[in-house]
């Protein structure tokens, strides 16, 4: 087996495994980069799917707000965002009336350096960049209520925009199905109360775990995703621009138009390339969380574990590579550290918080699998989460894997941040094929 590189923060760890090892390397199908993403964007803005052309949307309008994803989602903005802003100006809205809104949901504010790195220094100087604060009650306005009971509160600087454009990338998400589309409204620009209620829909009390349709790669009948979609319909954004990136972080797909159409088309493209089926579950796995920014915290990195479940045998041994330079994640995760799985369930049901789902998931995964974590997290903290800490990949391999392991099936996922090994879904009553039901 050739040497592999496992992303680790902004670096990579080298992995060499013996040729005799019975291992499958998990990777997506070839996803070529668009030859000219800017040309693709300009074409899409002239003929967006399910929406009028950008020039018509901007005609007679005084201002525009463009919602951007924050530092936790790399979307190659430096490639195509300048062209989008140029198109808005050509449509009649001057730079001084265009705002860039960092839709960070409940995440921490971005630093000036992070904004410059994500959106380019030039754009940060030329346009007003607004920060989201989900707890700024004085700025929140109620946009309505969804059928799922979520009262949607959004920043008035967004809801008052005469032209509202959502942007972001489409990736797998462990309880919303996919990122992109409607997620640029809820949670990105919403108040904490709205976000908490939406996220709580992921948990099914009657099952004592995630809802049956609450998993990566599922939009239809996923209450979290459908609630997000209803929230976006309440806000009525004018346009959505989403991208799908390949493993080299190049733009491989770009769509513009109605947020629902754009997301479904992008999700179908992602599935075509990055949705895998594992014909034989593995007893041993090496899983990379994707490097920066995917592994900045335990909270962010954890998604890579859930993306790999379809490749694992019960009780499998996992070597998980996630640097976690920013620690655990939300402060509320600390209350779950030393709990057993049943205790984590009780705490989630008693007092739901934005760290609850990730914490509950981690506690159950660490009980179901033997997880050895290569990380910079404090070793005692890793142990409190039910995992075994290691300072290097070599150490993890030498201590976690017995000599007999070479006779067992392995999987190696160098970057599982946006690959999905499918878990077969139960049939639903509408008679559609399983493939149709995923998105």
C-alpha cells in the first residue's frame, strides 16, 4: 500500500501500512475541478434555477446582504466571491450598499485575520463585514413560526435587506443531512432560541437516540432539515449560491438560484461522487477528520466518525486523527465528559443545549467502539470522553493494534470530513427506491 497522508490541522501525518494488510482505502470517485468557476457563476446568475436573473432581482433595489459561511467551512470564496460581488454591482447596487454578513450561528466570532483569509483582504477592505451574534436580542426580529414549532428570530440587518443572497458549500452533515441551502438562514443568521429548538428535533425521545431519518445524506422526512427549509421560506431569500469542493478543495460544482433547488442539485452531485457503500465491514479503521478547519475542535471533528459508521463492524477498533487546537467546542460539552451513555441521554433529555447532540453521540460511539485518538487535546480530557489518547500515529498503531490485527479487514479514510459510507436505510411507505429517499 502506498504511503498515505492524513490531514492533521494545517499539516499532514504520514501513514505507511504493510502491503499484506487487508485494507480498503476510502475515497470518493474522481471529481474534476470546474475549468472556470467564475464563468460558471456568471452563467448561473444569468439563468438561475427556479429564480429570476440577478440583474432583475437587483433592479430598483437600494442594498444587498450576502450571507457567508464562517471559518469552520472552507468554500473557496477567494475564487468566486469577488465575481459575485462584481455582478451585484453591475446590477446596480454600489459597494457602499453591499454588506457581507458572517453567518456563524452559535460559533465564536471570526478574527480579522480569519476574515481576510476566508474572504480575501481586498473584499474585507472594500465591503462592510457584519458579525452575527445569536444572543443579540436587541437585533433579532421574529420572521414567523415553522410547522415544527420553531419561532424564527433573525438579525434585522439580514431580514431588512432589499436583496438577500445566501452562499456556502454543500457537504454532509450528521443530523441536518447536508449543509448548504437553507442552512445559511437557520442556524447561520438565527437567534439562539431558534437554533436550539431546531437542533432538538434531531433527538427522538421515543427511541432514546437520533430520529430514524436524522443522519447524514438524508433530506426527505428529516425533521431538522425540513424545519430549516421552512425557516428559509419564511425569510424568503432572493438567491442562493452554493459550491461543492473536491478533495483538493477546488470548485467542482457551482449552482445559483432558489435555495431549495440549488441544495438538492448540489447534494445529488455530492452523492454521485462521495457516497460510498462498503461491502464488508471492517474490524479496524484509521479515520482522519479532515484537517483544518474540520478538526479545530472535538465538536467539529466528531462528524467524521459518523460518516464512517457504515464501514465498521460492531466493536471495531478506530484510530481517529483530529488535532483539535481549539479544544472541545461549546462550553456545555464539559457537563457530559465523565458520564456513561445513559447519563448522557438523561442530561440531553433534561437540559438540551447546543453541545448536547455531539456530546451524546460521542459518548455512545466511545462505548460502542474502541477509539484511539491522535490529538493535541489534553490526555485526561480524551479519557473523560471514553477514548484513549495518543500523541502520534505511530504510537496509536503500536499500542492499539495487536499482531493478529493484520489478519482482519481494515478501512483507512484519510479524510472522512465529506465522504459518507452509507448505512442502509429502512424502507418508507411512499414506495420510492432507497436511493430516491436519501435526498
